[in-house]
C-alpha cells in the first residue's frame, strides 16, 4: 500500500529524503552539496521564468532590496535550482535570489539544472515558501488546494506530509471560501488569519464583507468577532458554537490563538492554560515555538 508521502512525492523527490516530514532546507542543501562544482553553471537572468506553481504572489520589496545590496557586495550566496524548459529555464527554487539579482544589476546567476516533473516542482515551491514563512494565509491555502488536487491527497494525508495537524490544514483551506474582497484584506495583512478563519465559517458573503469591514473600522477583536459569529442570525457553513461552560467562554479567543500558534489542542480555564501534546518530541517542538530552552 502506498504511503501518503510516496503518493505526494513520487520517486524522484522521495529519493532525496529519509524522513517522514518534508523539509525544504534539507532538500536544497542535499542538492547543492551533492552537485559537483563543475555542474553549477551561470545562467542568464533573461532566460529565467518563475515556477508556474510558485504559490507566492507578493514579495517584500524591502527584503528584496536588502538581499540585492548583499548580492552587490558578496554575490549570490547559493545557486538557484532550475529546470530546462522549451524556452530557457523554469525556477524551481530561489526566485527571491533571482529578483534581487536583477535589482542588483546582475545579468547572470549560478544555477543547478535538475529534471523535476510538474508535480515535484509544485511541491518544492510550496515547501520553500511554507517552511521559510514567506506565504500569506491565502497563498498558503491556495498552495494546499493545488497540491491536494494534483496528488489526490486528503486533508489528513497532506497534514502528515507537511508535519501539520489536520485541523490546521482544514482551517487554512477553508479561507478559500471567503469573498475576494476579504481575501485581499488577508493578503495585504489588514485582516488576521484568526479573524479570517472565523469569517470563513459563515455562508453569507454580504455578512462576511460587512463584518470584515467592522473589524477594520471598529477594531473588533477576535473574541468580539467570535461572539458575533455565534449569533442565531449568522448562517454558518461550519458550526462555530462550542459546548463550554459560560465561565470559560471569555477565553475561547485565547484558545484559538494558542491552538493556531502551537498546532495543538489548547484549553484556557480558571486562570490556567492546558496544552495537549503527543509525546516528548512534540513537547520539545512546543517548547521551541514558545522559545523555552531545555
């Protein structure tokens, strides 16, 4: 029986990994370190085009300019990875380096040429951006949806491949139900993912847009929005109401925020925080997230 990892990766990429959870830095480092220096070639920037599966659409201009200054002074610190196409090359990994090199006035960039198929290119682009935290929530959701469709994966299978919880994947993909106007607010960092997630569970687009505008204009907190969402007049796709004691209802927003951050079930009650974890490794992961040293 095929594992989710095998179905998601295919033979070409699977050979580059020996862990169950994918890690882009490990992939890129393995390709670079195992490539002989004579196989690293200079490619004209004019011959490069973006990975058609690149999920990221918005690039931080300040960060690009900072990288461009570094490239001007020190050159490109690591070769990009490309695939030969009918016209020039498709960028598999390293699009920020390409954009920054153009800003720096460079005409070529060091590159490693590899032959990945379309599915593998999609997964590499997703991994690079997700694991380097470069995607906004909507881009992340779109990337999840594309990789699931291309590989016929369930939410559970994708969660295992990415090392996320199934609820996190499901909630993220749910953001795609939002009206385009509200998606734009998330993309432009005007509406938080937690606000957006609550809105995504509502069925009426006009109501979603009105509440999103209230968040912006009235400064509604996550807790405020959650209380509004529980009203009988709000039609839901996914039920927001949870069976909790009235005395604990005030902490629901905090539970949601912590659960998103830690990717675990969290309960806040009687001035205590209870965090569920699976094993010692999972506990160490949580300690690392909250920056507590062992």
